[in-house]
């Protein structure tokens, strides 16, 4: 060990990419095992949903689905605009109905 300490300054540390052992740094592919979902409370019924199977059954029972990739970001980005457009349509419909009753 003392020889190492004495010669430490003389060691040439080569860190160039061509000397990296590519096999040692290569990613090993193998089977992927994903754990089960943690239990959560259903926002519709308040029932406890525990695991993937119950999650899928609960979605089907209530006619729901899992958001697709990017869909949640779209809702955050455009949700207010869509809500306001739907509200405008509802107001227009109510005004038309009220105007139609006044004309009679």
C-alpha cells in the first residue's frame, strides 16, 4: 500500500472515451417486472381500489379510461378555453330559450 501512496503522482490516468470498456457500460436487457398499484380511494364512489385488476374493473364500471400520453398536459393548457367555450354555448342556448318564451 505504501508503494501506491508513493507513486500516486506518477500514475497516468487515461480517461479518453476510446479506452472505456463498452461491454462493461452496456445496458443489460432482461425481463421487466412492474409492481402492483398502491391502494387508493375511488373519487366517484369512495370505495378502496387495491391493485391493477380492481383499477381496470373500476374504470370499466364507471365508463372511464386512462389518459393518453400528453392528454393531461393538453387539458391543463387548453382546459380553461374549452370550459369557457362550453359555458358560452350554454348561455347562448339559455338566452335563445328565454327569448323564444317572451315572443309567445
